């Protein structure tokens, strides 16, 4: 059973300087939602942003330990325009 903290730590290790918030959406430790604000996302498509987030989690995704991860990704500029909600 995964914890949101472990997922967040892996994302931060892959995207240093990012703001990462992860929450367990079902309480079962395999379905999560993450919001990631990263300077690495500037100028990248949403697909490219999501690939950067999924990359450090591949072993958990392939094993099924991490069954689902809903992503919301933003560059700092996009996040600021949204009012940091």
C-alpha cells in the first residue's frame, strides 16, 4: 500500500524545485491525485508534463501497486494566472 508522501517524494526527486501535492482519493493506497507546479513544465505540452511526472513512478505503475494517478500540472506562470488555487 503506497502513501501519498512516497509518491510526492519521488516526483520531487525527479523535478527538483517543484511544488507537489498528492492525496489518496479512495483510501486504498492505490488511487491518487497529484497537483504539480514545476518550472520544468514551461513551454511543454500537457502530455510532456505528465510524462515527466509519470517517469519516476514507472515501477509502481507497472506492478499495479500504483493503479491510478490523476494529474494536474502547471508551470509557475500558469499557476500564478489561476491565482494559485
